[in-house]
C-alpha cells in the first residue's frame, strides 16, 4: 500500500492534500507540529511531524477496538458505554466483517477524564460477567496505550542508530490552521533549518498507527524514478531487485509490495533517487539480465522518471 507523497515547498507552505485525509489533516483542522533535527556527526537533516493532537493532550490517548454484533444499536452501546465514563472518541473507523453477524470498531480515544486504562478494561469485563443488557451487543473490547507521545518526543531514528535526534519545539505551542490543503511551516522552524529553499522537494509519509504525518526535506537536485515489478512470492525475490538498484547507486525512497497469488507472485513498487546513477536504460538492461538468471516470474512492468 502507498503511504507517501512527493511535493515541494511553496512560499513556506506544504501542500498536504489527500494523504492527510485519513489522519484528519484537512481544511479547517488545527495542526500541531514538532521539528526533529537528526545528526550523525557528518551531516544534519530534519523531520517535521504534524498531528491534530498536541503535546498537552496525547498522554491519555488509547487505541480501543470493539468487536460487536452487526445489529442496530450495537454502535450506540459502544458510544453509551464510553460517554457514561467521559471517554472521548477521537479518530475512528468501523467495518462490517461478517454481514448481519460481526463488526469491528477501531478508535483513538481520550480517557483523561475517566482514569487509568486498567480501570476501563475492568469496568467492561465486570459488565460482561454480570450479563448486562447495556453491552449485550458487544462481544469484547481491546485497549492499547497509544504511542503518539513517543512519536512526538523521540523522532524516528530508531533504536541502535548512531543518529542523535533533538526535538526543536516552538516557543508558543498553539496549533496552525490548515487552509486550501496547505500547512504553513512555523517561521522558527524555517529559521532553524536555514538552508530550506522555495521549491525544495519534500517527502510526506503517513504514520497511520499514530495519526501523524512525517515530512522530510529532500535534496534540490533529487531525481526520483518509479519502478513497478511482478516478482515471485518467495524469499530473496525482492533482494535480487534492490541489489541491482544498489549496484547503480540508486537510493531507495519507498518500497511497497502486495501479494497477487499467494506463494506464486506479488507486485512490487519502488521509488528511488537516481541522482548518482548512469543512464536509466542501463539500469533496465541490468535488471532484465538479473531476471534472466533468476528462478520464477520476474517482470519490469514500468520504469519512469517522476515529476514533482
């Protein structure tokens, strides 16, 4: 699945558009932002993280999943159970899994006015043990503590990395409005980054687990190239392709894959930066040579330069 989008800085603004819809980053929303500076001792880069949830209200946000009967009134019972306990439903989505039988409602919820997660779990379990009619259309509830706070405070360098991440916070933590699909980068963040220019390419990646959007700043001379393959659904198939691209100094920006026929074939989409590689047709030739000596179905369906 594709969870990214390329764009450019436009007079200090970033066009978010459709990638922000699932995250709630739409016109009229108030967006909180934090900037991370990453330093490995040789170079420095930045990541801008955007979310509807600010630093002061993410601490009691949880992921709730309700498994319920696909019947009239089931969602109403979920809503009543939560509202009676001052639990606020935030971002949510529901899906009928078995028509007229079962449904799942997943949500981000604020329990700060209720208490501890363990207490909410116990109250639901107690009603189930009693056979309460208040939740007789609800089968079960799962609760996980949200990791939004980690996304806001630790960045995305990852454990075991030698990259040092530093949080650059705004002096005023007020959110910024989104208008015409655009988010305006706070001036103090632009001042911190210094060399960011108008027209600078950016990569937007949606972090759906944490309802946040990651924005990173790409080189001005980036040459994005898109590849679409059909490959065998077996260990090592992806490695044949990425090894060939690495041999041509292509730096991979994004990989996404989807099984087409289990244990037979899958689609593979790659976007890479070809700034330091030779003619793109040489890459095509080497890929086809690698496919000829490999087992299974390998096809290069499409290879093209991507316009930002």
